[in-house]
């Protein structure tokens, strides 16, 4: 196993970056499958809790190598707001994954950049140009096509997924 890591360490940085992104994409896709399977036997809050515990466990080697000081921030209130948005978003996202087709849930999560444009304009006073405003309107129209309001009842899982996208966008805005 250590020889595999040694060989990977010899690869150029961009190639290692691509491999890390592929691995991250694989784990991201696995979240959908695992949440769908676990949602039959566990509450959404339990799934979110154990996801956080496992995520923290994966971060422990990094934390041990850099020390607890790496977690220091001078903007604790902003950090706490970001944490709240992330938690609420995770609960809504897991609820959405558990209650609707995975393809639709994933497609609705693609509204996150659209919410980010809107929230950046509101909270950060950014002024999006005409092209960005047009793309945002078209993107939200696409979300309406997925939801099909008026043709079918819009499910609470779909609304939760949209809410999750908005919450994660709020967390991104808090990072900026």
C-alpha cells in the first residue's frame, strides 16, 4: 500500500489534483446511495449526525499534523452562522435524497450557484451583470421544469432539496 502512495506522490501536482477530484466525486455519489439505503431504517437527523462524525474522523489526521491552532478564526460569529447554514442544509438535503428520485434531487442541487448569485447580491452587495442575471433566471426556470408545479404536486422532498441548495449557498457566502 505504501508503494502505491509513493507512486502517487511522484505524479505531477495537476494529475494528483484530478485524482483527488475523481475520488471526491466518487464519495459524493456514494453519499446519495448510502443515504437512500439508510433512510429506510434511520431518521434523517441520525444520518446527518453520523455523516458529520465520519467526516470529522477523516479530518483528524490533518488536525493532528497541523495542530488545533489551525481551527482558530477571528470571525467566530460568521463561522457559527456558516455552521448553522451547513447543518440545516445537510438535514434538508438528506431529507430530499431520501424522499425523491436521486436524479431529480441531484438536478435540484444544481440550483446552488443560482442561489449564490442571488444571496451575493443581497448580502455582499455584489452587482451581477446582465449575463449572470439572465443565466440565473434561465436556471431557475429549469428548476421549475424539474418540479413541474401545477402538473404534479410539488413534494416536500423537492422543496427541502431547494431549501438545502439555498442553505449551502448561504454557507458559501459566509465563507467569502
